[in-house]
C-alpha cells in the first residue's frame, strides 16, 4: 500500500471512531483574549494604540499602573481626588480623557477604560 493511502486510511479510521468531529474555529465570537494585566485590573486603551492596566486600592488612596515592562505605585493627591502621582509620573482619572504622563517619555492621553465583554 502507498504511504498516502495509509495516512488517508488512518485518518478515516480515527475520524470514524469519533461520534462527531468539529473543526476548531479561529474566530469564535464568545472568546476574547484576557488582557495581560489580569481580571482584577481595569484595562485602559489610549490614543496611538497604547494601553496600560490600573488597579486601585480598596480605599482609593493608591493606584497601581501596569505598563508592559514595569508597574508603578501612585498616591492620591490630597487636594485633587482624581490625580495620582509618584515622582514625575501623574495619572489623572477623567472618564474617557484619562491621562498618564511621566514628564519625559510616557505621554498617554485620551485613555478609555475597556469594560470586559461577556
């Protein structure tokens, strides 16, 4: 018997043993990749396809900003409850106009929180 015939016969016998066979879909509607920041973090999508993750402490006094290569802990400003900062980094929570800026390299603006779709 030829090798291709053997392969075809083996494939048919394996599939015949299955009750049903369904090809996996690469474009399933219900599946969505989880952000690398984890389920407990809020994912922000900003202008120019940039993004970050954010976790707020239970009392809202601390914010952890998760960037691709590191995390930064920020403290809430005493006079402005929407502003968090640490060193030169500032995070301003302002709905769909949230910004994250470190004064040097990082300038994320127009950031919108992405609610998970189920």
